[in-house]
C-alpha cells in the first residue's frame, strides 16, 4: 500500500479526479497524488478493460496514463501536480482518446 513519508509536508494543492475534489502536496506527481489519495486505478486496457494503475513511477511502463485538462495519454508519474488540474481516468486505447473541445 502506498503512503506518504511522515516528513512529507508540502503545501496542499487542490485538484479533481473524475470530478471528485482531492488534495495533493507540492512536489507530488499526478500519479503520487492519486496513490496518496487512495486511487490505485487510473486507466483501463483497450481490449480486456482490465484496470491499470501507477507501477514503475519512472515513465517506463505507461500504466499511469491519464487525461489531464483534456489532454489524453499523459504519464501521471512524469507530470507534476498543479493547482486546479482536472484529471480523468483514461478508458481504452490511448490513440482513441480525443481531447476535450477538439473539433
């Protein structure tokens, strides 16, 4: 189970995940903030629909793909959390994800 180190005291940063209000800490990546909030699934596989979540935390496995502020295929482990981010579960094949508001 993922939990923060006791000395982790960064300033709180509000964000949303699938429309739910959450709070991370300054210095968190998106994936770390989700794990600290108890979210272990951030995408589903295209064919099987199997749930996936952050695994390697260094950009190798691509299991932490999420949609951030309308941009799909973002590796949550490589993106620093920013106040007000709108993060969504990425469902299915990454190339099938369309940006919000795209024409």
